[in-house]
């Protein structure tokens, strides 16, 4: 049996485990260890014998999560593939099976995962504060401040970190980062429109809020304190996030209740 006949083969074992071919040598096919142990399929003229354990379906997800974490902590350029492979526990063979374009493809998927998670958080906050612009702003600052504290002030924004390294990124990564900011900012603008803001004001307020959060993360990492988030929450609800014609509405009482 020639290698060309095996290139895209998937082998089903007797108990319906499925294995993906990624390499062979002589009469033995080797399946890179994205399973819990290496899989060897011994080829004879009549029978295929499969030895090994069922695959770990989270191997790919671990690589994406590890890349996302490292990109947030140390940036894109400073994060090498060897570090990602080592910390995710992925052997190189299986890594390139999942990400044949290497680091750039992994970064694309890390961005997509990060943006989806960020949008989910914003949507949840929006649902919990429907019609209430001030509480929406307060919860956004509280949520991102809590994340900074939980990460011991290590995590920056993945999109911000990559945006700061745009010359090192390819066109697809740059577009993904830009789209991530646009999509997440639109969730914020949508909430403000639901609070009665005019469309133009909702968009500008959302852009200001997103910029404030990104800047606050940078300062919080440097100072190792969430104080900047509290300061921005006070300022924002007194001005640009207050209902039209009512600056400072309920600010004092709201802050006293916290």
C-alpha cells in the first residue's frame, strides 16, 4: 500500500475510536500523539491492527488556549512555537497536523476565540443591565478589573497586544484584530441605543468606553492595582455615559451602594 493512498486516511478501531493519519515509516503508521499515547498501526496484507488509547479531543483546544494566554502575557513576537508546544503538551507532529500554517494560523484561531469570549461577556453584562447605561458601564469596568486581579495583573488584551505589533503581523491577522475591536464595540453601542442614546452618541460613547478599558488594562498592569478602573467608572458615569440631559444621574447613590 503506497503512502499516497494513506495521506487522508482515517482509521476506525473496533470500539469506534477514530484516528487521523499523520505519518508512516516502513510497515508502521505513526499517529502523532494528540492521543494519550502514541498510536501505531501495523499493516499486513489482510488486517489492520490498532494499538493505543482513544484520542484526546481537547489537544487542539489546549494549543489555542495556551497561545491565547501567552499572547496576552508577553505578546505575539516574544511567543515562540516551541514555548506554545511545550506548555500545551502537544507533540510537534500533532501540532502541525492541527495547524499546518504554524504560528499565524494558531494566532488567527486564538484571536477568534478571544473575540468570541469577549463578546459573550459583553452580551451577558448587557442582558443583566438592560436599559441601564450607568450600571452597564460600571459592570464592564468591574468585570475587567476583576479579571486583571485574578490574573495577578499579567493579562493584557490580546487584540491590543497584537495591534501594538502590527508590523510583525500578516494581513489576515491585522484584519482579524481590527474586526474584533469593531464587533465588540458594536455590542456596547447596541446597549447604549437600547438605553435611548441617539445612534451617533451611542457609537461614540461605545468607542470611548472600549478605549478607556484598553488603556486601563495597561495602567493596571504597570501599577498592579485596579484603582484606574474605579477612577474611570466614576468619571464616565458622571459624563459621557449618563442619560442625555442628566449628567451625573444617580452616580453618588450608586457608588455608595457598592
